[in-house]
């Protein structure tokens, strides 16, 4: 994978993770799902964000070293 693709994929995964974590139902708000479902989706969203950040960091590092 090239550095530019890594940066693009990392940015996309970060946005996806934020969207996933931000749209989880809150307990007591009357939304669908329960607390266990919300915690699982927030955790998954957090993991996706961390993977996105890792890809962003690797891509930015590779671009800084001159490896396209």
C-alpha cells in the first residue's frame, strides 16, 4: 500500500469510526437498542478510529521520508 493510499484510508476509517461511535443510542433516551448494544458499538467505533490513526501516522511518516 502506498503512503498516499494509507493516508486516504486512515482518514476514511477515522471518519467512519467517529460516525459509528457518535450514532450509538444513549440509554434512557428512548432510542432503539440497549446499553450493551451502545457500549459495543462505541467500542467498535473506537477501535476503528485507532486503526485509522495508525494508518494516518504510517502514511504521514512515509510521505515525510520521501517514499510515495
